[in-house]
């Protein structure tokens, strides 16, 4: 529930322009005591001098589902009304069989969903299937269109680009 969390980052963007309105990285430090605390700061395991907001590379998790949905629909791999049934465990592959979050937590499924229902319920199973049909190259293409895996252009030299699966 987050009680064991000792670090994080947040970014606030203008939804119309994409401009950065605010960035925060935690833990932080008191700039007025930087020289005084320097030795302690560089030895701190939580790395307070590392700007997680621009240098951290994190998996997008469920925020990638809309990218998958758009890529799948635009490439004709699914339609907006197409129904995919969540069976709990995605068994398409022999060696890797991930499960939907609702299966892992409650041993139930979301049942039959179209893309809107899949986004509403954050149905992993639906997006495993949509992503498989779409293919990694097309997913990468659409992710780049949304600015994932590329620099934002913010004028901070420590910015990381992140990695795409391909």
C-alpha cells in the first residue's frame, strides 16, 4: 500500500501543450545545506541527489494500454466493438503465461469486453491479446508517436530517454 516506498517522482504537464508545469523528485535535500551535507548525501542509499523525474526509467504499466488500443485499432488488428473474452490466464505462449490483475487478486475475470470496457476495467488479458496481434514494431511506432522512448526536449541535461521493448 506504499508504506514501504522510500522514493518517487511526479510530473505535472499542461494537457494542451505538453509543457512541464512542475517536476518533483523524492527524496530531496536542503540546497542551503548542500555543502554541509554533501558527504552524507553521496552515501545515502536513497540517492536524494538523483532527479527521478527526468533521469528515472520506469515501466509504464497500465498507462500503456491506451497506446496499445490506438495502435491495434489504427492498424486494423482490432475494431472498437470487437469482443475479447478475459479467460484470466493468457495462454497463447507456452513459456510465458501472464494473468489479468483481477485473476491474480480474486480468481475471477472481466468476462467479455470491447476496447472501451477493457480500458475502463484495465483488463490485462485484453491488452495481451491486442498487443500480440498488433506486434512489437507497430507498438513501438505508436509509442514513439506518443513521445515514449524519446527525449522530451526539456532543457535539463540529465534527461533519460527510456527504452522500448524492441
